C-alpha cells in the first residue's frame, strides 16, 4: 500500500478464522473495502458451534480470557453483550495420584508462591523441594528458556509434572519441557530475569494483582457457545459491506509492479492495495514463498499439535458428578489417555438452563508428539474417554449421544526461541509494503491474542507499527480455561 492507509483502497484478508474476521471488521470500521477469502466451507476456524442431544455446545474453544479487552470488546461490538456469561463455577480438580484433588490456588500457571499452596497435590518430598528455591543461586535464562526446564531447576520436576504440565497442556497441547517461557508465560520470564527466587517473584505478582484490584471473571463464555462469536463478526462484516467468500482457497499471492497485490483464488483474480494473511503457518508459508521466501521458510518450521474433543451427553438422572466443579485436568505423568474433562453443563449455566434433563461433558485427547491415540476411530476415542471418566468420577452410564471433533494440526507450538522466529518473520515481511500477517502462530494462541494480532496487522497497514512491536516484545499470555481456551 506504500504508506496509503487501507481506508483508501481495497484489502483482501486471507482466512476467516477469528483473526481474519477481526481484521476485516476493524478494516471496515476504518472505511476500507474488504474481501475475505476462506478455503473451507465455513467461517470461524477453531471456534465451532454444534449440538448434541438437542443441546447447543462448543465443539472447539469454549471460553475466552476476559482479563484482556480484545475478545470481550469484539463480542460487544457485534451485538453479543447480552449473551456474555462467565462460568457458573471456577472450581476444578486435578486427577492425579489416583484421586480427584482440588485445583490449588495461589499459583501462576502452576508455579506456586509457597510450597503450602500445592499441599495435597504434591508428595512431601515434592513440597520440601519447593522450599529449596530460596537457597539456590540464580538460574540463568538467557534470551529464552523452556518453562519446564526452568521451573524444575528451581522447584523440582514434581511441580512441573503434576501442575505446570497439565495447565500448559490445556492451552498448547504441548510439552512443558519444550515450551518457551518467554512466549508462553511472559510473567514468569520477567521474574526469571529479575529475581533470584522464583517463589518470591510469584508472590510479588500475586501482591501486585491483589493491589491492582482486578475484579470480574477471568474467563467469559457466550450463551449458545463461543463458536457463535465468529458468526456474529461475519454478520457484522457483511452488514458493513464486506464480502466473505468461503470454499475459496487462495492459490497465489504476488506483488504487482504497480505496488499492489494480485490474489488468485480458483478462477478469480483479485487486485488489492493491501493483503492480510490470517491462515495457519503452513498455508501462510505456501502463499508467501514467491515474494518472501525467508519469511516462508521460518513459517514452514512452525510445528503443530493435533488433538480431539470428545463430547458426551447423558441423562441427568444417570449422572452424579462432583458438585459445583467445572471439570478436571490430568497430568501426563499419571499415564491416563484423556488430558482433561470439562463438565460443560456445570461450567456453563446456560447449557443447564436450556437442557435441564441432559448433562454434557467433554474430554480432550492428544498432545504434541502423541499421534497413535488419534489414529483410533471415533468409537475408540469415545471408549477411552468413558473408561477414564469412570475411573475418575465413577460415571458408568451409557451416553445418549457422542460426538468426536478432531483438530488435526490445530495448535501451533511455541518452543524455545519462538519470539525470535516471529521477529524474523516480521522483519522479512517489512520489506513488502501493504502486507501483514496475524493469527495464533505469532503472539499467543488464545482468542484475545488472535484478535490483538489482527488489530496490530491493520495498524501496520496504516503505517503504525506500535501494535506489532508491542506484541513481538510482549506476547499475550494464554491461560487455561477448561479443556482448551
């Protein structure tokens, strides 16, 4: 676009996940003419509304972080204010060491401020190991370090294996011993850079949070499901004059001599003043390779984890779940198949209100590097889910209905050095005016992070690099909100 604001021209957004839709919505607010091109037959990406036994449910992400403004703000902008609902309960369990144990409080992504915060979850030896943190010399973290590696060095592996791993796994379906602390848990990275004692730094964060008076729910849902958010954004985009074309994969993206862009999608050729690429890393790499081979090579190196969500509906009279609980997490070290279960009817009041005779649960299966489990058919995944649910809760009833939703290569991984990779991608793309990128593979995998990256991409087309620079320096921390954020 060579410095011209997008409001003066036509912008093509490639990808109609929540990032692409948020970018289109923001562009239209600024007066641009927008076309969104989506390869699949629907909008929304990993946000997918569905139904089971007559109950409306989410078949993808089910909650959004409310302590960031982007997702809740966008929901309000597109008319969903009256449907925003916090979880009915924030009480959860860990299924570990053979029992459902209350989820500890007083920690930052599983890292405690005191050993006593993890009493009941860790062994006596594990609790004693935490106490040694204050006596240890500083642990050098350099430019980045794996979360699990650093926390284990300070507090012992049991903290990582029993609490950090299941919490991080719920967000990334990844391995805590590979995940970047700088990109995934920036709060802890700052502590590691500035404090000798990790627990002392966590207590400082907790004190600042308490003094800051943050109120309101940490997470938010939407009546009808989070999957209705992209549908509402898409409706708003169309109402503002934007065009959304599904079933329209982009096959070529080239820079024109005039300074604009040529976008080929099937037999359609679109010419645009600017383009925002809002698709997963492998697809983005393919599109960018002709004009930005270095950026494409970096994106081609981004790894993904696959997982599946198993949704089960039961007669309420057949179930007896722990009262007031939203579900439980499962540390991989315990050797179970499922990694989490959400008691959806207890977590989201609107599901119970709409379906008083039905109880909906969901489990998540699959982590980074675990491919064998996902090779089972749907019936096999339901069977292992029911087996683990029985062992954890005693639930032995036959479900009314089941649904398996597979998210193959659904979650980008943030290994050590991820921030540097993102910075290199943006450095290479900065040489091409009128081109920006956004999505889960850059600055955070949660819904607010994807929307924040979309807004930064729009600002970049306007010549304002502040948002991109802020996100590159300070990624959006994603927290665990159930069987996935």
